[in-house]
C-alpha cells in the first residue's frame, strides 16, 4: 500500500484547487483531484496526479469517486479538501428559485454528500482532516452576492456544527475564508450572471450594467490580489498542524471585514458593506 497520506481535492481544474493539488503532490501527498471536463483530467493526469470526473450536482459521480479512491488506497483516506464551487451574482429579488437551488446543489449539498461518504472511513481509521473552502462572504454580507453569500453562510453553519460533533473522533475540521484571490472565479461569476439573471427586465438594470463593467475590468487585471499560494499556506496548516484552527481567514480585506463586523454596531456595519461593490 502507498504510505503517502491520501487526500481528495475537488475543483482542481483552475485556481486554488489546481494550485493546491500540484503543491500537495510536491509536498508528498497522494492526491486524488477532481475536475468536470476530460481535457482538465488529461492535463493533471499527465503531471502524475490521479484525477477523476466529479460534479457536486451529480450524486453518482460523488459515490463513484469515493469508491474508486478507496479501492486504490485499500480503504484509507487521510484528508478531504472541499474546494470546487462557483459564485452566482444577482440581486436577491432577481434570483429564480432554480438558480438559487443550483447554487446550493454545488456549494452546499454536494459538499455535504461527499463529506458524509468520507466521515465513516475517517471514523473507522481514527483520524482524518476535512477542510472546507468557504469565503469571507461566508462571514460578512455583500450586495449582489446573495446566492453565494447564503451558500457560504450555510456551509459555515454546517461545518462548525460538524466540527463540534466530531470532537474526540480523531477527525479535525477547518474552514478557510479567503478574500479576493487570483483565479477563474470572477470569470465564472460573469458566466453565471449572464446565464441565469435577466439583466434587462429588472429594476437593477442600470446597476447591473455598472457591475458587469466592473467585473470585466477586474478580469483584465488582478490588481492587488494574492495568488492561490496564500490559501495553500493555510491549507497546509489545517492538514498537518497538531492543532488546526477552526477558521483561517486569508487576505487583508477579509481580515478587515471580520474586524469591522466585530467592532461596529450592526446598522453601521451593514451601511458600510452596502456601499461597497
Ligand atoms: N478566488 C476568490 O477570490 C475566492 C474568494 C473566496 C473564496 N473562494 C473559494 O475558493 C474555492 C475555489 O475557487 P477559485 O477561486 O479557485 O475559483 P475557480 O478558479 O473558478 O475554480 C473553481 C473550481 O470549482 C469547480 N467547480 C465549479 N462547479 C463545480 C461543481 N458543480 N462540481 C465540482 N466542481 C465544480 C470548477 O470546475 P470547472 O472548471 O469545471 O468549472 C473549478 O475547478 C471556491 O470554494 C470559492 O468559493 C474563492
């Protein structure tokens, strides 16, 4: 049996997941990466990373992934990094229910389903690490991000509760809450807004035009953003430290947001947050 610690990393086609899968391999892990397209699978496999097709909205693909990983490791799994997700922009009043549901299918329900498959394995072996990539938007609100906000707030609630319930099992659970990080995230937000929000028949038409301009501007330059290595630094800590932290907030803007929430009266805090973006 391969004695390297084994980890599943989801959403490894781009951004934080792609960086983390490669870095973990270099750091001596046996990495089982997941993507959604054959071409992404081929790229990672060519680098020696065992890669699977898995979509969080497809239950069968989640179960097939875990079955195959366990078959390859002889039933062992040391860590799970839930990372693959997307952001659905749009004002709350413009979110169709099916669009909101899809956001939760990916960012919450799929993560929960994969995690539930992994917990019995970790319980049986008496150890394991589960790291969920949330967001600063799992801790503070942001206009036009209601669906994503809600999905990451839900993820925070489930993850912290699970962390308390798993105390004493040998399974450690952590959340990473990044602020803005260079990746395909914004490009994918743009696709999601164009696919799912009626940008014309809405009281927010003018605001959307402004937002889209800003989003496209952000895509052309990654000014001031940290790269995925900033997230990897804390992921490593969450996976290997004897005392992993419940929360890892990454980037200065994210830390500022949390501090302001703690210090300011709610009304003032929400007024400030409501003027951003
Ligand atoms: N970048 C940021 O500023 C930022 C800030 C805070 C939190 N985060 C969080 O960081 C994590 C990684 O995002 P990123 O910044 O690296 O963005 P990214 O470059 O867009 O990567 C997202 C990954 O998730 C995958 N994915 C999307 N929908 C999926 C689904 N239904 N099932 C399985 N995988 C799916 C994507 O696959 P495809 O290529 O097939 O679409 C891609 O591999 C996410 O959880 C995100 O919420 C990012």
